[in-house]
C-alpha cells in the first residue's frame, strides 16, 4: 500500500525562511485541483516537543490543528493554500521523537538494548511518516513532506537519514526530492544573480545521501532562461525540472505561477503518471480573481502585544484578508503596539481606522493598553472583533467601565481580584475543535454563523465566570453561545446595541480558508464597509 503513495520531499538550502511551506502548499494545491488525494507533513528539527511553550517571537504563531495539535505556522499554509485538513500527527519535531524514545527506554520497552540514532531514531521517524499514509481514510496519491531548517543543519541529520531509508524502501521511482534554494542578487555591486550558493546546497544534500531530482530557485527578480540552464547543467537536473519561485505580490498567486511553469507535468513525468488533457486549476483561479478584482481598501487596527513580529498573527492576518477579498476589498492593517496606549493618546494611534481587532495572547503585559483600545471601539461605535484574549479583555473592560467593578480582571493576571471575570476552571488547556452551542437560534451569533451549533478550534485555559452572566446581560453585553460540556462556559459574546462588537473564546482564524471564510471576519469586514460609508 505504501508504494502506491508517491512521496515528495522539499528541502531548503543556504538559509531558512525561503518559503518552503508556501512552495510545498502550492504544489499540493495544484495536485489536488487536478484530481489527486494529497496531504502534507512537516518534519521540524528543533528539540522542543512542540511550539506550545515557545515565545511568538521565536517561531511566530502556534497553529492549532482540529485535533488539538500545537504546531508550526507553516501548517496554516498547508490548510489555506494546500487545501488539506491537517492532523497533529502530521507535524513531527526531533524533540517529540526523542521524548517518545526516551520514555519507552525508561519503561523498559527496548529490552535492555542500546538505543541509537540508527536504527531507533530513524525508525521512529519512518514509523510516523508511514502512519500518515496508512491511516488515511482514502487512498493517498501523494504525501508532501517539508523538512524544516536548512540542508546541512546538525539537528536535522537524523530526519534526512530516515528519508534516505524511506527512499530505499519505496524506491526512487516513488520518491521525489525537491531542493528549494535561493539565487543571490548582488544589487550593490555587479547586479548579477549568483547561482553558486544554490549549487553548494545541492551538493550538501547529495553528501547526505539525497539526490535532488527537481530544483526550485527563489529570487526577488526575474530569472532568465540561461540561469535555469546553468543550474540544470551544474546540478545534473533536466531543464524541465528546474523552476523559479519569484517573490510575488500575493502568496496565493504561487499555485497559478507554478501551474503556468508546468511543474505538475514534470512531477507526473517523474512518477510516470498519465496526465489528463482536461487538467486545470479553474476553481483556484476563480478565488485568485477575487483578489485581483478587489479595488477598495479598509483600514483595520491590529492591537496586540507581539506586533513587532507579524508572523505572531499569521493566520489572523490571512483570515481578515480572505474575508476582505470575499467582499472585493483589500485590508490595510494598522499595527498598534498596546503597551503605550492610554486614554490621552488613543485617538492619535487609532485615527481614521474603520475597525479594530484584538487577537489572542497570554499574560498581563500590555493588557491595560488593549482595554483602552477596546473602550475606544465600544464608545465610538467602531466595529470590533476580539479573538480569545480579545474577548476576555473586552468583557473585563466592560466590567470595569460599565458595571463599575474597577478591580475586575482575569485570575491569570490578578489572582486576588474580587471580580474574577475569567478564571482557571479545571487546570487544563482547551485545545482543538470543540462545539459552540447557541443559546438562542435568533441571537446575533446564530444569525452571523447561520447555525445553532458551530465547531471552532480552541487554545486557552481561562473561562468566563458564569456568576456574572446576568450582570452583563442587564447592561447589554450578552453571551450568545456556550461550550458543549457541563460547565457551559461562554464561547461567543458581544454588545447588541453596537454596529459590530463581537468576541469568540476560540480562534476562528484557524478555520478560515479560501473556500470558506469564517463569518466572524466577514462580519467585521461588512461592518467596516458600512461604517466607512
């Protein structure tokens, strides 16, 4: 069965952050659009078990899978661009592998044997990869694997070795290694495009036992045919197996770009597959056309704690953009660091914005500034969307300034508060997809989502304190939906007498895709457009 699935592996050379995830996802999208069952997987070399405890400044956002995996932001690209529904088992770190092996060794499961990188670590990695294929509910035509980091990194050697073993086991005819490497543009001197670093990356991968059969060359400028021919010659790769990945105005245009270069034809040629003459990606092109048709612009302020690194909010950015394009508008994001905000300067920071969005977060730093922005949105009737922490702080701001409870807080920030609006209920983190049950089929949220049950992905520990439900409702702040469990804690809440003031305890950005945008973002965009008029 494993040999029936073609494996494509994408490596990155020279330096990191080349866009391996975007390129891999674009190939996935093309293969899916032309009728294949495709999924993706990421091998991440670092020793953290997962990014759940890592600072957003290290690797950007923590992307949450439907089954509760805390993963790298690249998996967001796999779902949005690639069109996959990714499970936590499709994300594997070196730390996870070593942690599992050491636990098994301590439990005596190796029967006193010496535990080694080969065969035990490589064997464990292979086991996880093959499990993705064997556990697929339908026959899997392609598995695309992205190897994190850069070719030659010490920490990724075990993963590369395991892929060498897989290539031997399934046969080269079922295993396509692709190398993504940059061409260096000497702008300040000769203006040349230097191919030597990419050539060295090819040789470095070769030394590790993998011969790249296809190359994708990253550049910010156009690549001439002679450069592609040069790379083909020096890396012993056929001309029609060398492609360019020029920086585009929009990442969603890359599948179209690759398709025009006929990368799918070369992939089919390598695997000796027959390509239908009616092959097209018209469904994807309909989506990208909405981007090209978007002419108007609205400005939405992102008020947060980690805005210096925009990747901290990668999925939120994409979700609001997708919602904008659905309405034929572009979103201009105004990045607002929350720390310096106060009642005196807030008008200066939020001047001329059409809407305000507060994304998720943890900890007390910057929360006073966030609540100043929330108050500004509430009192000035500016459309507002609060995501997870953004909903919590909206309710705390309301408790302080409308209900008059000046010390109102979450016990995360102030364990001694006399008005714990949000509290740590049972010591667990709610992770992954869970149901949100509407309290009234005709309330604002039920109409927004056009459903009385909504499934959303969560990542939080603190929950709304139901002791205060009636106090909030009396002043016009309503809980619209609750969790499915016995605690019935708030999932969606908002102010009824407002153009759009809505918050969710979950993360709607993780379920927002080109095929179906989450209504929370669409609702915000529509309200901003109406507000702008």
